[in-house]
């Protein structure tokens, strides 16, 4: 059935349901009408028995004579009067002296009224139904039998059955056609969306699926799919921008590297000049290597595969180790990386990634800030914050909102080298640990950048842990 079109499957299901309904309805009508006909026949027998009982009990009737008389019944009805021993006193022709009742039925009829079905009687080719009731005449206990064939009931039920066998398949066929057409009308918007989806590609931005205003599941499906297309188009645009920015960032160091090598090849006249060219080329190679590693890290984070080795990490050791890495660099610039008050606590995380994130914040402060760089840790609410503060002119207007985007740089007020990936990587590392990254101007000047890690599961641990 999975290979059968939905339209046909709906039509088949509709046809099966209709077939069950028609069969159940036909069976109900057949049984109900059959019961009504049987009830009507019993009532008719009761009326005839009542009339004949009055005749039998009348002392002036024909039966009062010694020789008796004859019952006369119209059509395929019959009557018979028996004594309690089964001897026939009177009967309609052609019954005559034929025993209509069995001995057991006769005994039951002497005691009270009974109904019985008879398969065959003289002069009647069809099954019949009879009523036997006790009658008292001149103190004598008799049994009056009245009956009629069930042919009318059988003919009526046969006609009803034939009509149902004809009308049922016709109704089922019409219902199946209607179900097929209704399924087609219901699925027409889906087919329209399918045709439009075939024409949508990355080269046709802005194309969306037609959404019918039906206020049903089809409309909600169209809205959901268009929202998905919006997200995909936004992701594609981000990736295109990422590729364009990455290409632009790669072009600059590659151009410088190529220039250095060409100058060394054509104009270097001594070993010192060659060593200088190789040294400058090595700087650009290091820059390319770092950019490639950053791009790889970002790709892993976007794919949800950023490798983390979670373990308890002492906050004091983390800040001390990170500050030591940048101490020489700050000293060359006449600055210093200072450690604030260090809490005796541990945080659950990847020490290398956390050190990388803090290192990027310190690198950003050394590149774009002034004065000493201060490292500290503090618990605020349900988060542990790792702060990196510097002094200087602060952030350019509006830059804080896009500082953690890829390839974002401040304006000339805080310009410098770098590909603009440092803060983006900080945010990815923080989010991979279930936290967040923030950047704000300090009231006294400078920038405060921090990583917030959640307390609780996966968050900070006390020293006892």
C-alpha cells in the first residue's frame, strides 16, 4: 500500500468504510423488515383466531349441528378445529382429516396458545405459520388452528434483498467515485505545492510555496514548509557570506606571502635579505594556519560536533595558566595581565577550550584596548562569570550588538590585525558549555568581556567536588 498513491488509498479506504456501512445497513433493514412481517403475520393470525373462536362458541353456528360444518378461508389461509385427542371436527379444504399439529404441539395448544412453523400441508406448496389456541364449546375443550402461508413475507424479503444487491453496489460505486474526487480536491493544494517546490533552488531566492486559505492541516503544512524555506535561505545566505568573508581574509595573507616570496626571489642579494623574507613569510603562514584552524573550529561547532573533554577544572588554575601565556606579549607592549581575587572553586568543562576562549578575550584586549588587562571570576545569580577587562576608549557605537558575529571588526577607533573570528569562537565555546558570551563598555572606560557558565549540572563545582 505504500506504493499506492495517497488519492487512491483515500478512495479505497472510503470505499471500504462505505461497503461496511452499506452491508450493515442492508442487513439491519433485512432483519428488521423480516421481523416486522413476522409480527404482522402473527397479528393477522390472532385476529382470524379471534373471529373463528366467536363462531365456534356460538351455539347457533353450523358447528352446532350434529354433522358439523365447513370452515371457509380465502387465499392461502387455512383453519382446523380439533378435539383434545386430535380428531378433526372441522377443517378448510383441502386439509380434511390431515393432522396439522404434532402430538406435542396438541398438548401444548390444549394448555395455551402456541405458534408454530409448518413446512408443508396438503394443497399448500409453501411453508406456513399457524396459531393454535384452546376453545371451549358447550363445556368441551377443543383446539382451534388457524394458519397462513409465509409466501408474502418471503416474496417481500426476496424483493428487498434483490433491490439491496442492485442498489448497494451502485451506491458503493458512486461513493467511491465521490471519495476519489474529494481526495483529489483535497490534495490539489499539495500537488500545487509540489510543482512549486520542484522549481525552488538556491538560484531562485525568495520563491515560496503557495499556501491555500483553508484553515486546515494543508494550510498549516504550507506555512511550516515556507518557514523552513526561510530558515534554509537564511542559512544559505550566512554560508555564502561566510565563504565570501573567508575568501577575503585568505586573500590578504596569501597576497602578502606571494609578494614576499617574489621579492626574495627577484631582489634578494644576500642571505640576510632571504632570511628576512622567510621570517616575514613565516608570519603570514602562521596567520593562515590560525585562520584555517579557526574556520575548522567554527565548522565543527555549526555541525554540532565541537569536541569537548569535560572534567572538573579549577578556576584559579585556569585563569593563572591563561594569564601566563600572554604575560610576555603584554610585557613587550609595556602592559601587564593582572589576576583579581580567585575563588576556590571548580567548573566542569573542557580546560583547553575554556583557556582558548579566555585567550581570545585577552588577545582582543591586547590588540584593541589600552592599559593593563584584568582577569577575574565571580558568581552572579545562577552563573559563574570569567571576566577580562581592559582600559581604553571603549566600544564603537553599535559594535556590541555584532561583536560576536563572524569576521566582525570595530571601526578605525579600535582597528588592528586579525580575521574577526576571535569573539565568534568565544561565543561558540561558551554555548558549547551551555553558557554565553558578553561584551560591554566599562563605566570608567575600557571594555568588559566575559564568559558566563551555568551553575548546577555541568556548571561550577565546589572545591569539595
